[in-house]
C-alpha cells in the first residue's frame, strides 16, 4: 500500500474517487469529519438524546454503535443503548449476536435483544417454512424486513428512545432507492431519507442514518481498524433471495466505470424526496393498526397482515382481520 498523503506513514485506505491514501490516524479523522458533517447537515441530533442504535452484530451497525458511543463521551446529554432483533436464522444470527455482545460488554453499553420467536411465536426459519406450506408468495426478506422494522420501532419506544439510529451507509441507501424506484414504490422513497421523512406519529420513533454519506468500504475499514469484527464472515442463508444482491452488483459496476456515481445517486434521491414530500397525495395518513395499535398507513399494518396470512394470530385478532379483508383482496 502507498504512503499516507498527509503524514507519509503506511496507508490503510485508498479513496477511489480522489486517489488519496490515508494511514490509520488520518483515515479515522477523515471518517469522523464526514460523519459529524452528516449529523450536522441533517440536524440529526440535539443536545439531549437517548440514542438507541439498531445493531445486528455486523460491521456497519457495530461501527455505528462504537462511533456514536465515542462521540457521546463529549456530549453530557446523550445516552447510548443498543437494540438487536434476533430473527431466528440458524447458522447466521447466533454468530453475529456473539459479536454484538462482545462489543457492548467491552464498552459497557446497555442493550436489549428481542426475538421474532418471543413476539411472533416463530423464528424466521419457521415463518419461511409456514409460508411455503400455506403457498404464500412472499420471500424470506419480505417477512424479515417487515417484522424487524416493526420490532425496532416498538422496542426502541419501550426503551425510551428519543431517536433510533440505523447503520445504513451510502451503498445501502442508494440500493434501497433504486429498488423502490424499480418497484414504483414512491411512498417508500419518501420515507428513506437521512432522517425519518414524513412519518409524524407519537408512536413512531424518529430515525436517523448517520452513515448515509459514508461508503460500505469506509465503514468496513473503520470496523477493521477498531477491531470490531472477527475475521470470520457470516452470510444470511436467505441473501440469494434478495433482489438487492443484483442491484448492489449493478451499482458497483457502474461506480467502477464511472467513479462518483454513488454520490450522484444519493443527491438524486434527496431531490426526489424533496419533490415528493411537497406532493401531499404521497404523504398519506398515518394512523394506528386496528389489531396491534402500532403506527400504520393502512387499517391493518403489514406485520399484522403477514401474521394473518401465516395464521399466527389469536382468534380475536383473526376476527378483526377477516372483517377488514372481507371486501379487500390484500
Ligand atoms: Fe433478513 Fe433477507 Fe437480510 Fe437475511 S438477507 S437478514 S432474510 S433481510
């Protein structure tokens, strides 16, 4: 590796866009400057916050937890906690839970781990099997994403969070943007900004993405330099069902040929969100799910819809769902 452009020490990171090589010290300073600028630019955090960090045990979320914990030492009004949702994916999640426990225990960060099994009665593996037996057309990632987001909001609120921080980096964010555009899902685009877009409901915890302007490569380098991840690499067994894999490959190829396109896509996304937010027809009404009482843009939220389709509802809940879906084809 070439020498650091600032001090001449051995480099650990090369910025493909500018060609700048940085050593450990100057990479960490660069990373810190970038994330602080994002937090300021989007007014993500105030003086008094209980920040609950959504943590999966992967490199991005452990980097975010570690970074915000470090930052909080200089802000007396900030409190940091971690929240991990254990979906119940055999051969995968148990290992990342261990990585998360190592970091929170090392730093002394309070945390909570809740599982799909505890709240929905089934692990994700069991949900996928049940869905197959019932002939449901939904992919594992669809159940996973809906139930995870549902629990993140509900449990963060129970933990007294003023804000929920997620580790979506630049790559994740533009992949989701493109995915939603391809699906003609503009309501979702509106809600994927650096700070929770238009969701305004007392039961909804404000969400922030402090890593939205840092690349996957930068968070991976941060995690590595801070000793946050083990050399073993674990991959979710359902990842191949996820269309995001193809989108990721496509965007990476574009970036390879046209450096800077990722940032350009982020700017496009922000412009689109700005334009769409002014379109009140997309704003929609957020009320509460008739079954679970959680915030929802429909009479019944997506998590309860899936519970209904999977047959994992209590009979009194089933009565309400039947009544709502009697005249609708969900
Ligand atoms: Fe969940 Fe899909 Fe991600 Fe696996 S790949 S953790 S199933 S969203």
